[in-house]
C-alpha cells in the first residue's frame, strides 16, 4: 500500500528541526512542511518562503498554534530542552503525532507527565535518538538481537566531545549553564549514548546507577596569565590560544555557523567585518573560554548495574582533539567493538579450536562503508538523522516499527538513567536505585 504524504508543522525552527524537515526537500512525496511556530519573525519568514505555505500558517508560539486546533498530521518539535514539555502537551491534546527532540524532559516528574499525556490521548511520539538509526549502531543491535554474541555481560561506551564542539555548545553556548538551559551536560549531550546502552540492553533494566564528574578544564584558574575577557578585544593570546574565538570561529566560519552567527541571520552574505563586530561585542561566543558562566561538567563517568547481572559504563570527556564514539560489548559467546566515526566494528567469537585465530577466537571485521557523501544524504549523526525521520513517517502511518523505533515510552529508561546518574554525581557518586514500577 502506498504511504500517504505526511503534513507537518515545525515548532522551533532551529538547527535540529530544520535538519529533520529537510527530508521534505529530498522526498516531498513523503513529507510536506505546511506551517511553522517560532517567536523569531525572521525564522518564520525563512521557513514560509522555503516551503511555500501562506502567512496564516505562521505562528509565534506552540500555544498559538494549539489554539487553532489540528492543522496537520504531525509536529516536528525542535524547541529548547526546557520548552519541550510545555510546548508538546497542548499539541498532543490537539491530536498531533510528534517527532520530539531529545531530551524530551528535564527531570523524572516532567518525563512521566509527558508520557502520561501521550498515553491518555493515544498519540505517537518519537524521540530523536538519532544514533539508533546510524548504520553503525543499528547493525550492532541486529547482531545482538540475533544472539550472535550470547547474553551481554558488559557494555562499555566512550564519547569524546571535540574541543570546538565543547566550546561552542557547552562552555560558551546554549547548554553551558544549567541554571539557564535547565539541562545537565549528560542530559543535553550524552543522553544519546545512555539511550544506546539501554536499547542494546533492552532485555533487562538497570537496578542501580553511580556517577562521578565535574568541571576540570574550563575554569578561571586555568586561564593563561594576563588573559583578557573577550578574545578579539583585550587578549594577548588571541592568535595562539587553542580556544581563541578568532581561531575557532572566525578562521572556521562555516563549522558552527548556525550557533555562532545566529545574530547575522538577517544578512544574506555576512562579511568578516560583521563577524568581528559580533565577536568583539556582546556575543557569548567571543568570551574567554576560561571566564564564561559555564557550570556543566566537562567530563563524567557513569556505572550501571543491571538486573541481569550485566554491568555498563559510559564515559563522556569534553575537549578531545577530535570527536569519537567507541563501544565494546562482551557477551557469553563473543564480543563486538568498534568506532562510529569509521563505521567499522569487529566481531570476535570464542573458538578454542586449533583452526581459529591463535587457537582463541574467530574474527570478522564489518565495514559498513559509510562515506561522507552518504552521511550527507541522510543527515548528521553517522547518517542517522534522515533515517530517523523516514521511520517516524512510517511509524505514524501505522507501518511496522523498526528495530530502532524510539517511542516516548521506550525512551523513558534512558532518560531516567541520566536523571539518576546526575543525582548520584551531585552526591559524590553514591549509588542511586532505579525505579522498577513505572508502567506505560
């Protein structure tokens, strides 16, 4: 049966929502953007002109949109973390299904309230855990689901956040201060990785979580002697500091343009002079990296004890030379380990036969051959973005859910794990029990 064209309204026309909506550019027979809700008039106009709908489908807020009743099939909700619950509930009550950016809630109370709303109104809500859709993780999940390496004994994950990503997002940027964004580093950045752990361990549930972490690198006492407060205005290290705003942003103007140059959106062709004026003015991205108002951790370790007896670890380290996600899963029959950025992983199966590798194991190297152009065609996160949107369309059209499909109910475990990890971290690593009686 031919799948219908799904109509969707963007709520919060930021970087992530526009990325998901871009499927409508490539496959308009599957997705059509018919409206936008955003407080920024420039962004409303940009989306309206891009997708060709009329001004009466432009709204200043989710509340205004909800007051009009149901005007489309679905919502792509890309608002900021602290706005997810308040923008989602009235739209679910209107009858919309929803693709909702992670994290879908800031704490356990919010998470349970939103999940209860989705259940009450029988709405389909998919959370944007895009890493599940990256071919690297999806292929590994298929191997585990088939039982290739037996029952999981241990799962180890590492996420290295690159120095330029750490700077733009979590020291100078939108997610740097938990009092302003209301989200922790683990929740804002690494809830992807905690979700992957819970997804791969879906046959069991956590029973205890412990965590340690804090601020180490990006603190005032680490500033070079005599450093200024604004890199391009009063700092003698502007051309040598690894975190100079000139070197990170002006010398790489395209790398994080959606964040760094957001105040220049009204200009068709901003110049270096425009950018310099911003970085020497009141832009948060112009500040000394060591003298910002950041309070989120720059490294954190999480330990999970599962009901099955398996254990899991997840380490997030900010400020690495390059981004990297690695995983190593050990089962009763074998193991799988690999690095997402290379789209390769190795499967080793226990085999004491003299014909096996060194009389120890059989080995298979899986190269998914995800080239740069293929990732671009399917969006970021190892090619996961576009695949997630396609699965969302299938999900709300009553298709067979994929192995990766992350409904809000399925996403609860990973979010709760993050909340408990942060609770433990705030109490010097004291183990926290995981709730066992949540049913949806």
